[in-house]
């Protein structure tokens, strides 16, 4: 007889593990992962709704279940291997498979001694399956099951030979797909749970900067209570035209327009023209600024205590506030009063030139820049995010500022609503034209500001 296949391999725990789990049904594989997956998904949900203690508990339960499954697997493999060792009174076992055109010779060896030898006729074999370097051959008798180890190329040739003898190949695709699905469920649910426990605190900045991608937006700011700003409502639109940014802002009090500001940013230079209610130019300012600060200024100014942005290249959330996420909202509340006061003092310093600072005597500077001057009473912000964009910011800020014996109260409550650009093309064109000409104090500028809504 011509020998078709011959291979000898060591019988160890790794081999036992492969043979045991090659017999697992897709249903058993999936069931073993459903409970830990369910625990991770519950932990993910609890993490998103800020029920962290219960979320941590469910997450720990999911991890414990995976560990328990691994322990049970190792225990089964160990027991099966020890039973085999006890049966043959040896740990140095190996198996030899020899296949010819008519039969399979299977033998187990204890070192150099053959302790078991069996022979199977190919005509009595029913089907086979392959998983990597392991082939399982099943007989017509349910008790007949032969495991063959070998190189992939050799097993491929053996598979073709068995098929030629009428032995069918079992479909292992459902088991493979189930393993991948089970692994995917575990990885995805585990990742979701971990992510929900550690939300990115800079999401608010990312979702605010996302408006730059739209090249324009309109902001409506309403102050329910303010002792700082002169007006109760402001509507501002910002847009880009090529490399130039434009902005128009109208300030209202009791629905009556009191002031209009036009601004333009080109090559890092910002020019602002302030108009009174009649449309006459009453102030012109020029300064250096960055694109992001110019673009987001209508949001940054009314919510100035929420951000660090004055002389910084980056816009950041104020670290003296405690930030946390609740579904589609990012909430900030006062946590470090001393740190908040220091940030306020630093902002005040930035308003002075170095020459002005040098001219101050020591006592004046100490009185002006000591943090005890700033006493925050209430500082809270609520960012509402939708589809990756900040849609609104609610703010409630109350601060006491000491100026010698005088105590000044700064109070601001209100909402900033951000939406798609609603400024009409005709008004945009009028604003752009203003900065194409020479402007002086007292000039009259006619604008169709009724279209700014």
C-alpha cells in the first residue's frame, strides 16, 4: 500500500485544548460571551448617564466573568490532560498517524514504547473538518473520532485524498464566524464601557471649533441678568470670503437697535468699525488677532470665564472649573476659587502694556493684582452639543470684586444660541464693501440691518 500521510506529534495541554474546543458548537461559544458582553453594555450605559459607581460594578462583573470562563477552560483542559496521563502513567506522550489508501493507523507512544494502537478503515469514516493545523475525522460510529495534526500543506493534500474516498468535509464556517462575532462583541462592549468612564473633557472646545468648518454661523446672545454689558440682546454673524473673515454685530435693548459693529480680519489684522443707532461711525479700532479668536469671539466674550484664550494661541476650558459630561451636555462649575481668581488677575494684567506696568508703584501693583480682590460666588456653564457642534451655552456667573473699600458685583446670566449663518447675502456684501473703502469718524454707513436675524 502507498503511504499517503504520516505525522508524529506531542500530546500536551495545547493539543488537548485544540481538540476540546474544536468540538464546541456555535451556540455554546456565543452563549459563553453574552453575559460578560451584557455586563459591559450595562456599564457603558451607566457610564454615559453618570452613574459611575454602578457602572464600575457592572464593568468589574464583566471582567470577573471573562476570568471565570478562562479559569474553567484551563481547568477542563488540565483535568482532561491529567486523566490521559493517569491512564498511560506517563507525561511524555506522543501520537503517530499513518494513512494509506485503505486505512488509518493511529498509535500512542510513551517515549519509545507503543502503548496503544488502533486501525480505522477509510470506508467506515464519514466526514472531516479542519481548523488550522488540526484535522478531526469522524466515523459512521459516533464513538469514532480521530484527531490529526500536521502542516497546513500536508493537511490540504490529505483533505483532497479523503474527499476522493467519499469522506465529506464539514462546514466550519458557522463556528469560525461565531468565534469572530463573540470576540467582536466582547471587544466592542469592553471598549464602549471604558470610553464612557473617561469622557474627553475637551469635547466642548472641539465641538466649538467645528463651526470653523462651516465657514460661518450666527449667534444670538440673551442676558437675563447682567451688570457688565450695556445691552440685553446681541445678534452676531461671522463668515469668510476667501482669506478674509467678516463679522457684523447688532446690540439691542428692549428690541431697539442701539449699536452696530462691523469687523474684518485679513492677514492677522483685525479692524473694527463701531456705529451708533443712526449708522454714524463713532469708533475705529485695529489690533492683531488669530483666525480662531476672531471667528469665535461672539461666543468667547459673553462666556469669557469658561475659557482661557486671551494671549494663548489655543482656546482651552478654564481648569479652575470642574467639567463633566451628561449625555449631550458638558457641565462646568466652580471648583478652585483661588485658581479662578488667579486666572482673572492674569487676564487683567494682559490688558496693560509693559510700559504701563513699569510705571505703577509697588503698592498699586500689589493692590491691583492680588487674588483676594476676586471672590467668585457662583460660576456655572452648560454646553449643549448636537451632531458634533455646540448649539448653545447657558451661563450663570456672580463675582465680587474688591476695589479698596468698594465692592463691585459682577453678575451675568444668559444664553448663547449658535446656529447656521442667517445673515442675508446682500448684507454680507454691504459689510464687505465697507472695508474696501476709507472710513473716518462721523461717516454715515447705510446697512440693511433689518435682515440680520
